[in-house]
């Protein structure tokens, strides 16, 4: 008879539990600027350069397009993200931060830093850095 699964042996369970905890912490800090943690990461990604296509964003964020579209809708509704045609192909849509999006992102970064500091205070700055390094290595294989 096979041994029952123990949750302390399940990588997926451990990662999802940690992700929920960390997401709640960051969202508590981001609430005053009206952003979720996922929305903040989208604004952060879009702030790094102009003209992201949907495919580029989805690949960069390791998200399927349907999930990405759902996450972007409120940001587009609030005019934080604008859509335009790509220079190389007018049929291709590109996404950028609007001026309001840049302002909201700048305001949110203050709250993000507070969340970052709270996490690093409780978890330890060097452990947090090592954890990020390990987690960023997961999708790379």
C-alpha cells in the first residue's frame, strides 16, 4: 500500500501557501493605492520599457494570455495602461503605461517598499535574497 501524501513533502502546496501569505502582505500595503499585487507587478513590468506585445508580456510574466487579459482589464479601465499599434505592424497591439499609470506606479512603489521591508524584517534580508534567487531559477529550469 502506498504511503499517504504528506503536505510537508509537496513542493506545490508549500509554494502556494507561501505565495498566498506573501500576496496578502503586499496587498495589505498596496491597498491605499488601489492595486493588487498582480496589478503592481504588471505596472512594474510595463515601466521597464515601452511597447510590450501581449505575447511578450505573457511570456515574461509566465502567465497564459487569458489570465493576463483578465489582470489587465481593470488597469485599462482605469486608464493606467494604454493600447496602441506596433510600429512594425499596425495589426499588433502594444501596451504601455499611461501618464496616470506612471503616477500610480510611482505612488505604489512607496507601499511596495514598505511590504518588502516588512517581509525582510520577519524573514531576514539575506534569506529573502536567497529565496528570490532560488524562485527566479525555477522557470529557467
